[in-house]
């Protein structure tokens, strides 16, 4: 092919005669969905707290000197509440016939910090919380704790 003829073909192609037309541009969107299940697990680390009496024997508590809290870890994706039920069962020596008011409380550290409370707490994010559970039994008036073994059960809820 002669160079003149080749130049004419290239010029024609560049002028749009042989090159394809530009496609029109278009846009659209796609959507992604997912779901993270709300979960909560309570793992007992130390399920036995120790109650000790105060000097006047009017209170028996895991917060008194020598007492120790029970410990659990609560692991959650968040959006759940942690709470303690009232004492579900308590035992006392047969000589102790007066009423005991049992008050469970807890505090948390770890993924969320909660100072000592007895009310339900919303878990605001994912992670593990280390929960110390305390229990205090109180006598009123002149009533006191008698000698013998005491025990009480507290249920930890995460829902």
C-alpha cells in the first residue's frame, strides 16, 4: 500500500470513520446486608464468695474484712443488660430465727467499667467484662447473726 493511501486511511480513521463510537456511561448501585447476632455468655470464674460478719454481728457480707466476692466474666456483642436476681435461696442455722435482708451488688471492669450497683446495666459495646459480685445480709434492730453456717445463691442474668 502506498504511503499516500495509508495516510488517507489513517486520517479517515482518526476523523471517526473507522473507529467505534464511544459508549455512553452508566452507573448503578449494589447493596450488601449482614447481621451480627446479639450474644451474651456468663462464665463463672469463682462461683463461691465468702461472707464474713462485721463487729456487731448485724451484717454478713463479702465486702467485710476477710470476705471475697464471687467472680464471673460476661462476654457480649453489646446491646444486652446485665443484672442480678434477688437471693433465690438462703440457709441459716436453726438458731437464727430473725429476718435477714439480702442485697446483691456487682461492679465491672474490662470492656466496660461499672461502679458498684444493684440495678440492671446496659452493655454498650462488644467485649468481656470482669464482674465482681458481692452479697450483704443485714439484720435490723437488735437482731444479730447467730453462730453457724450461712449460704445464699444469687443468679447473674445477661439478656
